[in-house]
C-alpha cells in the first residue's frame, strides 16, 4: 500500500480526537482508503502531554506543517478566521490538499478558498464543519445528487438545543446557560451559540451545497434564543408545538431564504424530539422527499469521525494519482447560480404572537381587526383569566402562514394601541409540509 502523509494543525478537542482515532483505527482506515494514512507531522500552539506522539515530529509553529514537503494533506483544526485562512491558502499554494472542521472559515472565506483550490487542482474538504459527526454534507452533495433540493432545516447548534430542552422544565435561560457553561457545552462567551451565529455559518454551507449558490454568510438572518421564556415554551406545548432554534434555508423562484431563529415545530414531527446537545438536519428533495440526519453535532471523536472520512476521501485520490473529485459545493463552479438571499420581510411563515393586553372590553376585537386588515388569519387564540395580573392578561395567537412584511406592520399597529402593554412577542412557526 502507498503511504499518504497527513499533517495535523491544532491539537485541541477535535485535533486530539483526530490523532487518537487515526492511530487507534489505522488498520481499518487503511483498508477503507486503500492506502496507509500516516500522521507525518503535528503542530499546535500548546503541546498535549496526554497524547503519545510516538516519534511524530511536533512543532508549535503551524506553518511547519505546510512547509514540510512530505505532507500530502493538511488538516486545519485551529479554528477562527484569519490565521486559519492564511494557513489554508498557503497550503493550497504549496499544492497540498486540505481537510478542515472550520465552519466559520468556509462560510466567510469559502468562495475565495475554493477558487484558489480549483486553480491549484487540490481538494478542500469540510464535512466536519457542519453538524459534527453527522455526514450531512456528503449526503446532500452526493447522496441527493439527483434531487432538486427545495429546503433544508436543522438543529445545528447543540448548545442552543440543550438550553431550550432544559427550559421545558420551567427553568430560566440564564440559569440553564450557566449550567451549559459549567458542563463545557457553552463557551465563556456564548454569543456565537445562543445568538445563532454558529448555526448561520453551518446553514450558509448547507444552503450552498444544497442549492448550488455561492456562500453568502453576510446575508444570513440571525436571531438568538436569549429572549425565549419558559412561559412561551409552555404555551407553545399547549398549542401542540415545541420551540427549537432552527436554521432554515428555502429555495424559491425569486431567490433563497437563509435564516436562523427560534421556531415552533409540531410536537409530532421527528425534529421536535431531538433533545439535549444532539443535532438533526431535515432535507427535502423533489425525488426522495424528506430525509433527516441525526446524531452528535460536536465532541472530540464524533467530529474526528467526519474529519477522518474526509481524509480517507482525499487519500484515495492521492493514492490513485487522480484529480477526480466531488465539486467543493456539489456543483461544477460554472453551474453555480447567483441567487439573491431574500430579506426577512419577504419570507412566509405562521406566527406565534404573545400580546400583553389591558383587561378592557373590546381589546380582543381591536387586535383581531388589526390582524384582519393586514390579511392575517388566526388559527387559534388562547387567553386564561387565571393569568390576569395587575389588570393585564397575556393573549396568545397562532396565525396561518403569511408574509413577514404583513406581520411586521400589524405588530407596529398593535404596539401603538393604548390597550397593549409593551412589546409583542413574535416566534415563527414551521410545519414542514
């Protein structure tokens, strides 16, 4: 068997997992790859005493890996934007293939990286960047190659899913976030997770691979979960829904939707049953229908599983001396469509609205009249006298599907009423029909 030499940049959680699985399962991996995959060099800012390098050259300078002429495949696991971009572009310039788990890098700089890789005739693989160990990129790019993909929706951030799961017991957001940090599920600065930025990185990649469009992260809409309350979670359940933090991409004739936000999902739907730190991605194709991909979205060896699957794909090509490969986004670059990402006011959804109303006669009639004037039909309405407090009572309305522009205008008018106290809470709802 031919040897293919791999250089690992970054020895953190995923880097350590990749090293351990590559060494532990070397025989199985070689059998699948048709070549011996050998770790030729490792570089990391911080050495790890718990990993036995067994004579493998180690450096604290990640650029030692790309400058090593014996390295065939550079595995970028340092994370972040600029340093990773510089490393990957330098590796490509040196004629080396790249495997990365860095969703932020691909979402923000992927167009530039793929163009450089195309010119250099090298592979850039990024399966581990989306949904950890779930092979969803391969499924979308290859398994669904016959399909026109109409929409993709997913729980693609485990931290947010853990928080919403725990809040179903009536716990407050801040309390559960602190617990998630203590358990290592959330970073000290949890902004990327709870405000939807991490999910938007992943959704951007999924949308491009699914629809055949350039990466457009800067145009993705993001809305976090920090304003979700146990009250809304409980009342969504009473209406037959569960609140999930979803990334949703939908292809339309006039462009694509690209949005991350809290979403009411029917409790009976499979994706509503995905709890804790697990991820799940729904993909709807015109030929196959709905498929769902479920499993661990993070973790050392779970993510390493996806990293090594990419290494095996690259190693097969290297060992065969072939330049044949799956296109970076699943479509030949000349076939990519420059479709616009639609503004949020153009999307269509059903809506959960929570209105705090003064307990005066005729208030509900005013609310219903404003909604009707804007073409918004009410599916259900909930008001409990037992929740009357200080002369105010919550009114919960679930609408039929309508354009967001209409809802925005209606909310503006509702909030201007003297009988309405404070802001109207709005959560979008999807039925995935």
